[in-house]
C-alpha cells in the first residue's frame, strides 16, 4: 500500500507483520537487493502490504533502502517508495539520521524528479510526526532539511510544518515560523519566498512588503509587440490584468488567472478569479497522522485563504517571470517579466495606474478568425 493511500486514512492502524507476511517481506527485500547489486535482472517488484517492523527487520530494510539509492533500473522509484513507506511506520527515534540521509538536497533534486520529491515528502512527514511526539532532534533535523530542498519543496513543506505543528500545539512551531520569516525575505528563489509568506499569513505574522509606496514595472514581450506596464505595489494582480488588457486593446470579457512562477501545471502558484473575488489558490494539506500515529487523519482547509496579498507582498524580484492566462477557450498564455521596482510613485501618477509605457510593434489579435 502506497504512502499516499495511507495518508488518506485507508489503513488507520498498522499492526506487526504476520509470519506469512514477514516471509513475503523478506523475499521482497532479497529480490530488491539482488537486482540493485546486479546479481539478477528484471524489474523491481512491488510490495503492497503495510505493517510495523521489528528491530531486526527494520535494520535490514534500512540497509536495502540505502542500497537502492545508488542503484538504477526499471521500477526503482516505485519500489523505493514502497520500502520507505514501510520504514516510515516505525516510531524508533534512531530513524532521525536515516531520514536525514534519505532526503535529497537541492543539488540532487530536479523539478521533474518525482522520486526525490517523494523522498522529501516522506522524510518531512516522519520528522513532523516525531516532532509532535516531542523529539527535539527531529525538529532540528527537519529545519536543516528545509534549507536544503529545492525552492518549491522548501516553501511547501515549511507551510505544511507550521500548519500541522500549530494544529497539534507543538512547542516547536515558533522555530518554523522564524525560518519562514527568514526565507520570505532572503531566499534567492521566488517559489520559496512566496510560500514562506503564505506561511507567515497563516501564522498571523507580518508579511514583508516591498516598496509599499512604489510601483512595479512589468515587461511584456510577444513575437511582434513589446511594452512595459506599471502597477502600484499596493494593488492586486487584477491591476496587472487591466494593464495587459489596455496594452493589447482586447475585450476584457473572459476569465483569466496568473501563474506566479510561470508554470501553468503548478496550482500552488495560481492566482485565481471567482466573480468579483481574486486571490491565491488555497493550499490544501492532508497531513501525516496516518500511519505514523494511532490518531485518525486530519484534513486541513487553508485557514489562510482569506489572505489576499498585494503585489508588493508576493515576494517578486526583478527578472521573476509570471504567466498570464486569458480566455481559457482561446488559451492565450502570455509570459510577463518583472523588470523593475520603484520605491516611490512619481508625483501625479497614482491616478493613471495601471498604465502602459514604451509600447512598440503590432498588437496581436484577440481572436484568430
């Protein structure tokens, strides 16, 4: 049974393996190890049963997992995920070091590396559960790992950690909020800064605000048309939408949204519009009381979803790229780049914003017929 299923509460309690299942587990480990060491060929097999391991079996499983990390072959990712899921059911405090070794650093963590993402998620899941059980070394390890993950995973797991630990009234929550305060300002990547700011909003802490009395200048570059659009820093992204519509001279009669990191497949960074309301897509968290404790699952809705950040609160820096998606039928997807941030508004310009400047070239047609 995969960990994603376990997190949904399909197996609320994990009993020790029965003798027959234990033998099957040993056979599975033998096969995994033989394939990883090149002693036999074939696809890595799967194991679809959950249960708690005794000390001897746990040590063996850890050894095989670390062997698989340096291996290759078809089916490796799924087999490793299944093995790590079984290991994660143990509450042995000595596993803190194992999960730190298992978790990938940003240098070994590609955007499309789903195996690395799964390892990171499982490591954070187990360490959060151990933190709730009162293990300070687990909290310290998790904080160190968050700093090593690629930006989106860093921000996502930081948000989840504050949500979960505050829900369980953990005394360690403040340490994660302090990390969010640092990441929100000093991280080099937008994804981490933005999600850290969502974390601060949830925690009721002040969110950093760049150029609160200034303006943001965005560059729009299409095949034959270029322009700059200036919007106030205290405006919402609807101001940028209006500026783009003015620049293109289109009819503003369709739905629209922004993807704040330029990636239309990543809903964590979607800026949605629903009637007269706009704001970031809620960050849903189904977290890790299963199977790592005997509690039933807890599903969280985004308690911070009423927070609608101003443009200056998003964490954007010059050269960061957004994707503007207009008219979901015609599917206009337009890249927009933040080119400059001005600390103050030129005198007399407030009423003119958003405004289009430096427009050059032939505007694209709204409809292709």
